[in-house]
């Protein structure tokens, strides 16, 4: 890049914090950036504040450090564990267990894709 030139994507996105936040809000929602820029300043600010707040949350438990920190108005007992079962996570956990310690699975990521031939009779897990 030469002096006076604008950085080009993706470098421009990394170099411009506001643009990065705007795109973090718009892209997952299918909102054209040009449409977002047509929003009022107040609406844009709210959307960007939401993106920033979401980024502060733990990816696993979805809480923030401040919620647990009494010095920041939080509490060490702000939440309690609630047991629920997600059948999708159960399927992923079973697949991970079945892979075991096989060397050729290093770096492998498991995900869910729609089953073209679901077997509703197997919902109780007894047939597999």
C-alpha cells in the first residue's frame, strides 16, 4: 500500500474498527451495508452497542465477566446451572465419542447437516 491509499478489504475492515462492527451486525442478518448507513445515527449506535455487548460474552456460557464481578456490580452467584438436553449436541457428543483417539481425526470439526432420510422411530435412541 502506498502513502495516501485507502486500505483494501479485508485489510480495510481490520483497520477500521467502526466498519468492522457495522459489518459484524449487517452481514449475518443479510442487511446491505448501504442500507445500514441509511439508518439514523441513533439506530446505528444501538446496533453497534449490541454487537460490542455480544462480543464481550463468553462463547460457552454467554455471560460477561462483569456479571460475576461484585466490583462491577455483579455477583459471584449471578447464575445457577440449569440442566437441559439438546438432542443436536447429544448427536455431536456421540459422534465425537465414536471417533475416539484416532490419529486421523486431529483437527476434525463435527457439525450437523439435515438428514435426507430421518427415522422418527429412532427418537428414543434404542435402534442405534
